[in-house]
């Protein structure tokens, strides 16, 4: 289950189920893997962006406090 903030849905949180399957050559020609495309959510990129934003905010806050002490 994947959860992410989404102000457009009721409750403000979108929940999506993620399913993984193993594809085998024994199923060739049976149309078992035909499904509409689902765009990726790029969770790792989003997590990295969030972490970098948090880190930058922390560093800026520390820098501001340090400069305040130095006058």
C-alpha cells in the first residue's frame, strides 16, 4: 500500500495498492500480461527531494542562528 498527500481526494490522502508479478516465458501468447499502462510515481525521487528540502531547511536554520549569535 502506498500513501501520499493529495488535496483533491477525500481525507487528503491517496492510497494505491502496488502489485508485483513475476513474468515467465511459459505464459507467452496467452495475453496474461496485457494491462493498461500505469504511470510511475517515482517514489525514490520524491523521497530524495523531500529529504534534501528538509536538510536544506535545517542547514539554513542553523546558519541563521549562528549569524544571529555572531551579530
